[in-house]
C-alpha cells in the first residue's frame, strides 16, 4: 500500500491536489492511504519551498503546482 502525502496548509490548491490525487489513484486501482500534512514544521522537513506538495512513501514528487489527474497517474504508476 502506498502512503500518499499532501503537503500544504489547506488552501484551495492543496484541496484540488488532494482531489486530483484521489482521482488518479482510484483510476489506477491503487491501494493507498492519503495523509494531509498541514503542520508547517512537518512540511519543511520534506525540504519544499512552495506548497502544495505531493509525496509518496516520503519521497517528494511535486511541489508548488497542481498537476492534472493524468499527470499524477504517470507519477504513481508502479
């Protein structure tokens, strides 16, 4: 099971990223757990300077933008 982390303080872009990730993961039929990381100190531990961010199993894949569900599918494919 993948651990998908949405890094952001809960802004509109962060919420959109969470929606897009859910759609992409569901399209791929992945087993996953989505966690929203909103504590700024926790976000900083990932080393990103711009939110929203997307991390999978602790590895940052995207920061500072909201990729489309299709783009996220490419990132999540095994």
